[in-house]
């Protein structure tokens, strides 16, 4: 049996598809990344992964093309995990694997229906919970790693927190990590083999375990650089000398999820974050490129809550000249999250088809609690938040673009603040 795992196109940047690489390390399968070229395969078993929105739209088209010939199609990834029955009833999938796929896929190929494998039997939806969470296994990257824009690492999987807006608690049912000694050796081996200098950890909450500090400590002499997007204030609020250790280990950029400047909204999100801790940590994070992530448009969010977010951004940037913010993201209701039920009660009408979810994005969904004025504010902040700090946001990585924007900041920054008030 020939098996092909497909990663549909999404976004502009390209990073190695770790989820498919992990699956391919468990079964004998080829990987086709649509971002690198067209999908062409004669395999008789196809695996497709997709997130809601743009990637799902491309996945739907791929599956429709594959349905023109004889083959079995298995869907996985975030969207299939949250809406498995809808994916199956679309006619574009024979099986859906919910949650982590390494164990269920291997068992399914052996003819066993285990936890996580969903299907239709005589038009009845058979749901088998979520895939078993086994220990994380190290797998070597293939030679294509060098052609990607980012070199991803996954030291831990899942998150011990349970934020009400986040899909993590839906997709990953168990938090665990690699062994620091073994994983540090893997990083060194990968860096040397593929001539990689800078890595990006995709962990949802990198510092949730002391093992993260142990891992970085083992890499102090490796002369590597790291970006860490999954940082929670609660996990680093007591760091002192540890911050110096992070600098020595090569940590250059940290992305910190704040979400809102309103204490009330933070409680609603079950964020487990206190603003006093945020400000205290911010003042200590000198020497790092710090990017704060915020959102707006939550159900029940008031003008006062929105203003509080702007004020917190202003304070963070004024107290740390190295800090910046990412584009202001709009809250999007996802099935399975605690906040989704509240969104439904507030009047949100979800798409009723796979194609509807494929077109699901901020520009074409209606959130009844978000006024036209607020939507315009959020859209303006999405564009202009990159220029609120003393430097362009660190999410802008292109060297030539940054150099030009640095020169333009005296003009851009005042405009950005006017747009974001």
C-alpha cells in the first residue's frame, strides 16, 4: 500500500510540517507539501491535515480532486478534530482521526479501529473519542528542511492551562515533554547536518516545565539562536538569573500571549494572568526581542475593555523599548472551546458546511456583538499595531524591510497611534 500525507497550502511563510513528519516517522509514507509544489500522487491511501479557514479551503479542493479516482482518504488536524462528523458527511473523507494521530494512524493501517478514529457506518456517525497520547518521539528531519523559511522544533506538546478561547485543550489531551538531554543532542545533530543557525520552538507553552530551562542550559555552547512563541507570564514571572541564562543559551525572541488588557476579560478567558505580573516581567525582559500578542472582539467585551487593552499596550511599550506587539487579532469562535458556547448564546451563527468553514475568516464572519465601528478599529489595529513601538514589530523579519521601516518610524509611529485610539 502506498501512503501519501498532504499538507495543503496556507499563508505566505513556509515551515517544515512537523505534524506530518511525526506521522511519517511512524508509518512508511511520503509527504507532499502543497506550498512547495502541486499535489500529484497515485497513492491508494491519502492523509490530509487542515486548520479552519484558508488551509481547509485548499484541503477541500485537494480532496475533491482525489475523489475522482479510487483511494481512501483520512483527515486529521484541528478542523477535523473539532467537527469530525461534518467532515465525514461531506463525502471527502473515509475516516477522521481526532487529536494526535501517531498511534491511531498506525493502528488503522493495521486494520484496528481505536480511540480517535471516526467514520460513518450505514450513515451513522461512529465517534471514538480522541487519539491516545503516547510519549513524544524524536524523528530526524529529511533533507527538505533547508528549503523552508523556518526550522521548527517541538520540545513539548499540549499545555497545562485551559484558556476558554484556545483550541489546545481540545486537540491535545495530555501535556508532556521530550527528555532534555536527548532533545538537546537532536538539536545539535540537526543544526550540524542541515547547517541551521536559528530555530523556532512551536510549543504552545514552552516554559510550563523546568525541563525547558534544562534544555536551553545544555545548549549554551552550541552557538545557536532560538525564537520562542509560546510564552505564558505565569511561567516566567519569578525568573531572575534564569533570564541571563536564556540570553546565554541564544534565546533572541519571545512571543507572549496576553490577549486582553482587561482584568475582567482575562478572567473570562481563564487566562491565569495578572497584569501586575505582566508589567513586572516586561521591565525585566531587556535584551530580548519581545512580541506581545493581543486579541479583541470577545463576546461581552465593552468599550472600557477595549480601551484597557490599548492602555496596557501603551504601558508595555513605554516601559520596555525592546518590546513590540503583533497585529491585533480578532477573536474567532471555534467549536469545542468553552468560549464557543458563549458565542452561540450571544448570537453567533456558525457555518453549516465544510465549504462554509473553509471561508471562515474575520472578513466574512458576523459577530453580532461587534459593532461596525469596533470592527473597523480592530482592522486598523491589525495593520498598524506593528508600528506602535519604538522599533517596528519583531514579527517583521526581512532585513531590508526592517531597515527601511526603522528609518520611517518617526513618521509611522504617530500615525499608528492615531489609528489605534
